[in-house]
C-alpha cells in the first residue's frame, strides 16, 4: 500500500483542482474524493474515490492508506462545514496510521462575525480537538471570489463596490502551500496565515477587472456598508501583516482566465 498517497477532499472544486494539479505535477500519488463518480476522461493521472462527506458513506474507504488528507471540501448550509470536518476526523480515526489532516480556512475567521467564517472557525476547532495530527492553514480571499463580486456589480450602470481593502491570493499559490504542508510534519495548530502579494482598495481591483473585460469606462460607486461584519473588514481583519506568501497578482490571474466575465465563486 502506498503510504505516500495524499487524499484531496473536494478535489473537483476551484481550490481542490489546483491542489490535485500541483501534487500530480510533482509526481505525488493523489486520490481525489468527490460525491461524483470518476469522469470518463481527464482524471487518469490520479486515483478517485466516490464518497459523501455529508452522510459519511464511503469516507473511511476514501481516506484509507493516506499519508495526508488535504480537506478542501466546503459546506455552505448551516452546520455543514463543521459536519464535514467531523466526518473527515471520524474516517481518519479508522486508519491504522492516522493521516496528517490539513484544513484550509480563511484569514480573520476569529475576528469577522460572518456566518460562513464562524462555520470555518468551528471546523478548525473540530480538528484541534480530534487528537489527530493536523495543520490549519488560513488564507485571504481568492481572486475568484473578487472576480465573481465584480462580475455581479458590473451588471449595474453604476457599479457598486464595497469601500474595503482586500489582499486577494491566487488558488495556485494556496495549492502550493497546502502541498508543502501535506508533505511536512504536522503543526498541530495553525501554520502562519498567508495572503496575496498586495493589499489593495476594492475600487482599484474593480477598475482592473473592468479594464480586463472591456468596460473600463464604467463608473464605480463606493459603498460604505454599516454593521459589525464590514466594520471588522474595514479594521483589516481580513488582511495578513508582514511578508506575503502569494506571488500571483490580480492582473496576472485575470490574464490566465479564458473569459474574465465568467464568474467563478469560491470563498
């Protein structure tokens, strides 16, 4: 049995695909875990396990023989993110040698009182209380999320943009970091937070998006949103101080997207 196998849950999602691609390029043995069956083509380079992490069906078999599990699957319904984490922990406990559990979270989940962020924090706590080897990696918002935000706002004649700052990071940079962590010794806690190469005002990023999609003349409407959630964002709760990890900027990301107008949501 290949004890160097790395299992990637949510391996068909935006981040999961990037993690699988990175590990496969490096010649690592990879197994994708998905609720869907293996596609007819395009997945020949790695193993495939069909499992439902919501019900737990197939989870033990999906994680069997893994050196590490990179948990990229997400649940957006109430309590779902924590439930997925509990399923992964329960399946990992069945292994003869427990795998290293690597969980990707979001910068600021302990400072920004947003529902999904609180769910990510609860999932972090599941891994921390598991007694299994684990590492939590928090990252800033993905370029994909901001592209989705700007694609939606650009539908209006006067495009609304939140009066906030972001430090977006590319999923390829996050995938590289998760691959490093999966092959390293468990931190048994949080690895240092990672963010994109620059902290930028949302208006600047929106203008970059509009220029890339041929709508550079579209006027922007900065919107200051009240409330505790946006107050925490305005205070920089979503940013990473110090040296950034990410190297791929928003312009480079947009240049790599076949059709920048098409929004791809992740986080």
